[in-house]
C-alpha cells in the first residue's frame, strides 16, 4: 500500500525517536512484509504490540528474528529502549514506556479484552516521546484519544 | 529535542500528589513507575469526578475517605488463582522437596492483594503435606484487599479458569474439593488459611518482620522503579534464611539489581531463585 502523500508532508523535516506499531492478529502478515525490508543499522527502536493469542505471543520473537535484520527481543521490565532493536510486548502484560526511555510492564486489567493493549503502549509512548514518534495501527486505527499525529496515519502496510 | 525532557504539568502534579499522600497518610508511592501510576491516577480522576490531579490532591488531603477511594485505584488488584501454572509446577519440583526437610516453615507472600495466590499456595502446601507445619505471612498495603483475602470468597464465574490453571499446575484433586459454592461465590475451605496471618506491610516503608524459608512476590515489583525494587529485594534477602527460596512474576528480573549475584537461578522461566 502506498503511503498517503499528506503523511509525507506531515513527516517532512521531523526527527523521530521511536516507532510504535499496534496490530491485531492479522497484522503479523503485514509486519512480515514491512519489517524484513528494514536495513541492518536502522537507527530507531521499533516497539510492536500485537493482539494475538498468548501462546502465539511467545513465539513472535523467534518468528521475526529469522526474517528481520535487526536484533529482535521481548521488551523486558525496566530495560532501556535500545535504538535499532525490534521489541515485542510480552504475553499477558501491558507494555509502557517510561521517561527514562525504558520499558515497564503492568498487570492491570485487560483493556477492551486485550493485554497487552495497544492503546496503553501508544499513550505512554506519546507521553514520553511527544511528537518524536511514529504511530501505526494495522489494519484498523485504534481510537485512543492520544496526542498522536496525524490522525490519518493509520497504516502500517 | 524531545518534549519528554521537560517535565509536564501533569507530572509535576503527580509528584506533588504522591508527596502529599506520603506526608498525610504515610503511604509511599513516590518510587512507583511513572507510566502505570499516571494511568491509574487518571482513571481515578475520571471515576471520582476530578478535572485535574491538583483537584484530586486537594480532596485527598481534606477527605480521608477520598484517600481510601484513591488507594483502591492506586493498588488495582488483578490476580488469579494458580496464575502461570508452570510456576506452581516449578515450586513442586524445586522448592517443596527442600521445604519438606524443615520441621517448621515460614512463608511470605508479599503484595498478596486479594489473596488468590495465598490460597493457591496453601492448596499446594496441603497437597505436599506441608500446610500444617507452615505459617504463611500474607501482606499487602491495601486494607480492603486484605479483608477480601481474609474472607476467601471469590466470584464463582472465575472457577472455570482457576480449575484449568489448577489442573495445569499439577493439582492432584478435584479443584471443587477446596471450595463451597453458594450465591455465585466460591468460599474457600477455612482450614486452608488457619495458619495464614494477613497483615499490613509496605515494601516501600516497612522492614523485615520474620526469617522465612520461601518468599513469593509476583507482579508486584513491576510497579516499582529500580530504586524501590532494590529496597524490596533487600528486604527479601534479609528475611530469607540461608539457602531460602524466592519466586517472582514471569516477566520479572533480578538482573539489574545488586542482589542479582546473591541469588542463584533455579528455574529461569518460572522465576525461581535461591539465596546463595
């Protein structure tokens, strides 16, 4: 899918610190098309929250590590967010970003039946990174009330 | 260049709220992780009809009942019986055989919330023939959670999940042997908590109260920053006897802590450690 031209304009001249991607189960295939294209040495951290069954969640790191040129890890509690690394939210926990550019986990109740919940990671990323992050939701944009930009940026692939 | 480098008004308000709570009520949330705490406070504000954190702070300072209400949001209890069944299999394999060699046992469930894990452990100890010689200290900072834990009454609708967990955890009987169902609730066998002491204890402000052989503290320290995690692990290390056992939540780690090298890893996936 070609990027929306208005997205290109909105991105012009902006600096980015992180990429946060949220997707439901169908997003695995979309990510399999997008993420392997990233070059070794890609400099942003990529944080992915997928709404899949928790059994499958545990396999994401292995599955993607075989195809992606970046180091792939499950995001760990209080770990620093390392640039150029692809992170997946662990099964059964919400994943949040902290001001110190580190991860934290939470066992708070599922949100819209999901844990990890995309909204929770997105909101905390918006707090930490402000404008300097990209949000993608695939296939359908989530409504989060976050200070995300641009509202039309709901495409990962 | 990031906005995050500057402290936002909400973050200033949050810090002041936690300071106010500490000074007024001696509950110390100042070293809890920021992002989760913020979510919880924003949720409380919405539920309590406060437009700003400052407004919430004012209510909390002037109305003790508002603080009790806020405390329920700050310490949202989300737990289940036999959560992560393999943890209990790990306990059966690695920990119970050693605990069986002690004439009497002291076990600490730190941050026990509404007690689901306490009853799970009691069932495990009973099946291993160790419950009668065990004293379990079940501690939490939330008095309402402790009261629920004491009662041992859980929603009947959860029993299907708990039964599946129990079976996956290597349970040896019918799970329904342990509770009586009535009025959509499951009342757990009182004999399970005959030797359980439910008590108010804060990992942030209180000290060690007993020498223990096993401490289970699961999914509590994820809400702490590194400094407070260090304090909690210090308490556990001090409380545990020589070669005592520590069990943590499935995504928790002691790698970052200065106490990391003071424990050996018994079962990595199940987060079972043993004091060196």
